[in-house]
C-alpha cells in the first residue's frame, strides 16, 4: 500500500526525482517501462527505435535507462583507448637471428668471444652462434683461427680442431696470425698440418689483415671466378699486346713499335737480332730476350759425355794385338781425339801403374817375412803380372 501511494505522490509534488527499481530495469523489460508513470522532465521517454528493441536485451535497457545522466553536469566522457604504435619493436636480447640475417653474415663461434680480431671485421656482418669451427664464412666454407704464440703453447690444438670438422665443409681455411719473430719452425709445422688435411693456409701479420681476409672471402662468396680473373679483349691488337708484354722487359710502347715495324707476330718471330735492333727504343737486352723467346726449344736436352775406360797398356802388350770393337773388327787409331779423352786416359794409366807397384811391394814384404827362397819370390812376381 505504501508503495502504491509513493508512486502516486509525484503527481502532486514537483521537486521529487523518481529512481527506477531493480525490477523495472532488469525485470519485466517493456512491461515495467510501460507501467511506469514518471515525469517527462526527470525520466525522458525512450526513442522509438530503442523502445522497439527494449525487450530484446537487458544491456540495452540499462543503457537507455541511465542515458539521461550524460546530459547532467556530473558526467565526464571516458578517456580514449591508446592507439597502437606503428614503430617496430626492438628485438629482445635473447632472441635468435633470423635465417636471412645468418645467411648474409659471418657466424662466429662462442669460443672467439674476447678475440680482438672481431673489432676489425667492419665490412661484413657477423653474429655469434653455436658452431664447430671458429668462423662460418659461407654455406660450404669455414675458417679456424690460430696464432703462432698459441701454437707454441699448445702444439696439438690445430690437429684436434681440424679433426672436429670432419668433412662438412668444402673450403677449410687456416687463418694463422704471425705474432712472433722466429717463425721458421712453428710455421713449418702449421703448413705441414694444413697440407696433410687439405686445408688452405692464409698468413696474416696483423689483426687488420686477418679481418680483411675474412671479409673478402665473405664478399666474394657467391661471385664467379671471372671477377678476379684477368680480362682480355678478343680483338687482335689486345691479344697481340698481351702476348708480347708477357715477355720480360717488353712494354706496350715496344709492342706498338714492333707492330708498326713488322706488321704481324709471325714476322717478329722470324726476324733476326739485327732486324730487331733496328727498331727505335728496342735495346740490346730486349732484342736478346725477344730472340731467345722465339728461337729456344721448349725442352732443353743436355748431352752427357760417354766415358770409355781404356784397357791397360800391359794387356795390349801381352796380347800383341790392337784393341777391337764390339763387332770384332780392329779399332782404327783416331788421331783426332779430343784433349779431354787423352787426359782421362793418362790419368787412368797412372792410377793402374801405382796400383800394380803397390801390389808388388806387398808381395815382396810377405816373402821376406815368411823366409822363402827366390822361387817363392818369382812365383809372387808372376802372380802380380797376372793381376796387372
């Protein structure tokens, strides 16, 4: 009863504000809104479109019921939501590198942390990675770094590092930093180890040079061999110049002089030294160098003298016959023998004479010691003659 009287009181009072109850807001929906008789000044009517959909959902009824608060002085709009930033986020400290970055950069092993060589790799990107070699320069190339001072302290280090690589890389570079003065013995050991395990040895006398080697191999990784090969044009003048300048002391000015004087390469090759000397600017050394280049044989054959040991004069006298050849025909005396053959013959004759005299003296001494008669001495003389 009291509730019904309270609902009828607003008709008589003008300063009272009606607050809707819970049932009116969330309960019966359209029935509660239709049964309410609130003044238009304090509870404005719902719009036509909102009134049609008032019974569809409770959330729309709640917002429409308190929509009059937006026009009061106590309402302030909520702050706008933060806009998403378009700038890229910085990478995390522990994030791994993407495949594209690792493909275009030098991979450095964690063992090389603190190596001052890394400060001099400036023309190529590099990043740390968990790899077996010290540096991975490409898909099929790697490098191992060692200094001669470290090799003297650990002689077996390079061998075990090469053995860890197995056969995973086609190009294996041994980057050796020469940081001592006496380099003969340790460098010989490193060279021998590199050759036995099919590795390429690169020696650098400073850290800047070692870093430049790594940068150059990385930059020329995917480039063909034509980029470092000498380029020669296919026209006749270029090939003519390239052929003649390969001879020592011959420059491009001399090529122009020779070409204008003779006209072709074949005439230059057939020219004599006098004809070459007539060309202006071609000196004596260049003339000799050109003539020797075109007229010397490709293979030098040095004839070896055949030394024939002559028979001893004792044998020739005993036989009473002149020496004969292998065919059985008597050898004719040649008066035109060279001096070298006569010298050899005289030297051998003197040597055999000394040898026979020595044998005779030894036989006489042995006979005196044994106390034998003259018969034994004569027998010894015959033996020595036979030996001669």
